[in-house]
């Protein structure tokens, strides 16, 4: 089996986490998570390949009293993770910034959690590339590092092509391929004697 080089777990902000087979939590089965923040205090990320089957963007806009215009582009709603499911986050390209509400995550991504970005998206404006996520994935201090050591996750560079343009069903395989790993060689017991 091919083992990717060990990663430095002290700074994963702006990377993609790839859930390994046997992760043990069905919410993360075949998940790809964009890490918005990672430090000694913990980590926060957004699942980018699981669209919600229960909530439509019209439900989100109705709850926030935002009116969509005919210019609005289709906006799928993603299950961003199991924490604070009623809270929305938009992972997007850096061509958009909301005053004091947008956080740059590396050179090619930003994350905004404000009504302003949703209002702009509803009228057909806002960022060129975007994912609307409800909820997030969160880890306490040292928790993510422990999960990585136990073969729960691999990490790779976040490529905008994978994040924004690859179909959801293919993002997991595309992220693995960016590391030179074939899904066929993975095992939930990898690295254990």
C-alpha cells in the first residue's frame, strides 16, 4: 500500500481533510472537509461534498427574510458539519469581501458568515465561486491531530477546482488523486499491525 508522506499537523488551515474508510462516524463517511481554521485551540471546517437533502436555499432565505431575484444563480445547500446546524457559512473565492465579516483562508479562499453575502447572492451578485454550508465540523484542542494519527484523515492542498468545480460525488476521489492515492488501496486498518 502507498503511504503518503506524514503531514505537519500543527497548521492545516486552508487544507482539505479527506475522511478515510472506517472513520467511524457516518456523517463523515467519504467526506471532504475544507479547514477554515486550525490552531492549538482546535479546528473548524466545512464539509464540501454533501448537499443537504432536507433544506433548500429558499428555506434559508425565507427564514432570514431574504428575497431572491430572477438573477440569482442556483445555490445548493451543503451539510457543513454537525455543529450549529442553524448557522450558515459561505466558503467562496476571494473576489468578494463583506466588511468585517469575511475571513481570508489562504490566497484562494475566503469564508463569510453574514446576511450581507446571502442578500448579495440572492440578487445574483456576490462571489463568483461559492458553497453555502449549514453547520460546521469542529474539533477541540488536539482532537484533530489525534484523529489524523489514528488514520481517520489525510490532508491535501485545497485546489479551487476540487472545491468549487468538481461534482460532489467525485470530490473525495479527486482529493485522494491529488495525493497520488487510489481509493482502491485504502483500508480502514491502514498502518496498524
